[in-house]
């Protein structure tokens, strides 16, 4: 199995967590999507990460599609650790929250942080590179407070974000927060419930690979790999 990804693409991180929960270690192929590599575009004409490729199967593009594909092909093997509930009604909440974090939180927060603070470091001027957009970063840092409070509200009333069992919803939220946490842009002191929930996720063995990622010349924030904050 190959996973075309970027180490700090939050959607890619979501799928890396999903695969780790299945005990699968894919061959990671780093993609810099702004380079629009022809072989990668052949796998996903949208030119977005992640894309999963298995032998004798078509490429599977997009985090939500990959997550659903993994559940359909291997979900039963996880038993009570399955990442999607068995009941269709319970799945609604998981899917709603995955969409919330992968779409709304991404557009409000992580897209700006990743593009302005990470991707632009490697992009040429004609690819959109240059100094960070200060207004975009200011908006992202303001918006993350709203999302952190929402996570805290969910975590306070439930065992996990979507219910009694850990699900795709938790992994999607944690993937997006992990990028912001690396950059030091999560105000953890503003919500103890969100902080405690994230500590549970961060302490799982499946999170270790993400915590080992780094950006040359940009060290992680002090909280990033600290399991006790």
C-alpha cells in the first residue's frame, strides 16, 4: 500500500492515523501538490492529498473516501475498535463531525496555517510562494478558538467526540489540531476539556509517527510531543 501525502497536510494525517489504527504501515510518498507532478495528477486530477494506492485496485483519492473504503474493506476485522459505528443512525454523527473538521475547520483554520507558514516556505513565486499573509494567519488564530471550544463541548458531554467509542471524528479533529499544535497556534489553556481529550489521542501508540514529523529550520512547539502537555 502506498499513501501519497504531505507530512503536514491535515487530511493526510487523518488517514495516517486511520491506517495506524488498522495496524497498517503504508509506504509514504511525499507530494508537494503545488508542483503538480504529472504522475500524481494521473492518480488524482484534483491534485490534492492524500491518495492511497493498493495493488490491483484503482487509486483512492481524498481523506473521507479513503476512510470509508478502509471501513468497508477492513472494518469488521477491528471488532469493537471499529472506527465507524455499525448502525446507520450513529454513523450520521461521525460523518457530520468528519465533514465539520475536514471542511469547516480546514477552511477556517488549518488551510491558512499550513499554506502560509509551511507550504510557502517551499513554493516558488510563480507557485504562490512568498511571505505569509498576516491577515490570513490572524483569522486562523482567531477561528481556532471557536473550534477548540466546540471540541471541548463535545468532549465534556461524551466519552469521545461522536459518542461512546473513538471514531473517525476523533482522528479527523486530532489531525487538524496536531498541525496547529506543531506551529504553536493552539491556545490549550482556554479549554481543559479539549486539552484532556487531545492528550488521550496524543498518547495512543498510533500517534507516534505524527509526533516524529518535523520541518527543517522550524522546531515544534513545546507541547507538540509532550504527552502530558
